[in-house]
């Protein structure tokens, strides 16, 4: 019986670690320079390829002229404006992520 309790405890720890690793984090912010579908594709491809854990990028029309809203869904809990801009690489000359915050 002692071994069975130990086994269940071990399985519970494993299950918690597995589910914690599958957690998704959503970040939203503003991006400038995105004016067409090709721009969206360039930004999405760069961020998906270079930011670890990114599952989805969505860029939609923002409230201000010339400023769109970017949403990043990632398994990484540490995405920042700076890491996203770094992931854009040379594209950062054309596209600027001006803000990025984690949704709670």
C-alpha cells in the first residue's frame, strides 16, 4: 500500500509538470509599419521562427491611424517588446513593436 501511495504521488507531480509546460501566455501590444497582408506575413513568419514557443501571431487594425494591434500566443512566459523586436531582425527597420504586455 505504501508503494501505491508513492506511485500516485509521483504521478501527480508528473501531471502537474506536464500541464504547467503546456501553459499558454498571451501578449498584446502595438505595432507600426504593417500596411498589407504581405507585411503581416513577414512579421508573423519572423516572430514564429525566432521566438521560442510561439503558437500564434495575430495582427489587426488598431484604433489609431498607422498603428495596428499585435497579439502573440506563446508557451514562453518571458516574451517582451525587446525580445520580439530582436526576433524581427532586419525587419525591425520597417516594423516597430512600440508596446507589448502580458495579458493576465
